[in-house]
């Protein structure tokens, strides 16, 4: 009779291939699968609860978004500045589109009640020379088949002002590389080819809309691309030239200093000779003084000798 752990069962792996496992391995795999099912169930439950929390806080955030939009209206060109400073959105902006976005006075993102079902982006404009619409909306939702779909407002362009036609023969602005998929901003707005991978919409919803202030305050996009940096390099080159010239002057001064050192050496030699002469004179004076002392002593002895007589 064979032992249980030698029994073999055949199971299909994730790739559809049939693999043989011994009894103990099969038992362990079934237990792991049971644990994984429990984990997946908890993950689904967590997702549902997270969506409920997100819905709750969407409602709480809404009045603050509205208040922020009201304040933004007091700042000229706020939204166009934020768009131009955004590193992923700026590359799709044509110069004339930037001018059109100067009339953008309000941006808002609305998520549907069922967050998983979609959202819409509303662009509110002042009267402008490009189109008659007050609001342009692009919406993302689940289609009848359950797949992502999108739709957008038909832009009522004024005569000769259709920016989607003007941009077809133009390349990107100097210093900007266009991302794959969209040539210009309004080309993106009217495109519904692949809603499931609309990077621009996701950037506006998840990055620009939550905190546009961070992009309004960053340096101009041209500065980041190094246009002003070139000027700084030129200035630095000029500074280096000035430093080199200054270094030459210092070298000349150093040469003069070396000549000064020679003169100092000569002075030191003269000083040594003078010191030697002074020492010799002092020695002579000492000898004279010694002789005088001897004479004085002799005179004293003589006087002492005469007194006894």
C-alpha cells in the first residue's frame, strides 16, 4: 500500500498547463488558495468602504473647492499659468491655445455619485475671440458595454478661429517635446480614441485639480528648460574671464613682490655688516675700559704703598 504523500494529482496552473503535485504539496496549495480567497474578499470589502469614505469626503471638500475657485478669479491668468508650468501638460499647448486659456476663469472636476462610474472636467471661459461656449466639458464614464468611454462638448468656433485646424501644420513650441497621443490641448479635448489611457485627463483630475497652487507658483517652464540658464552660463564665462584677468594682475604683483624680496635680502646683508661693525667697536671700547681699570688699580696700589712711608 502506497503512502498518502506519494499520491499525485494534476492541476492546471495560471497558464492553463497541467502540472503534477504530490499529496502534501497539493494540500498546501489548496490551503494557500483558501487564504488567498479570504484576502481577496477583505480587499473587495476594503475597496467598497474606501469608496464610501471617498464619497463622504468629496462632499466635505466641495464647498472648499468652490471657495478656492472664487478666490482664484481674483488672480489674472491663474489657470493658464498653472497649465503652462505643468511639466506634462505644457508640451501639448500651442501658443494660440495658451492665449485662449487666458480666458479660462474656472476649472472644476466632478466625480459621479458612484465614483467608479466616471467623472467630468468642466472648463469655464469668459467671452473670448475663439469660441462662443461659456463651458467646455469632457466626460469619462462606463459605456453600455462596460468599457470606458468619453464624450465632450462640441466647440462652437468663431469664424477662422478653429485652433484644431490651425495647429495641424505647426510643430511643437521651441524647447517642448510633445507626448505621444495628442498634438495639442484642443486636439486632446476632442479626441475619444482611447479613454482608458487618457493621461492628460488623469493629470488634470488627480494632480492639477487637487492643488493647482503648486504649479502656479513654480518657475516659468522656459527657466526649467534652461533658456535662462544659457544666459547664466554666459555670465559665468564672463566672470571666469574677469577672474583670469584678475589672476594675471595678481601674478604681476607677485613678480613685483619677488623683486622686493631681493631688496630685503640686500638690506639684511647691510644690517649684518653694521651689526658686525658695532660689535667690533664695542669690543674696542671694552678693551679701552679694561686698560683704564688697570691704570686706576695701579694708581690705587701706589697710593696705598706711599701711605706707610
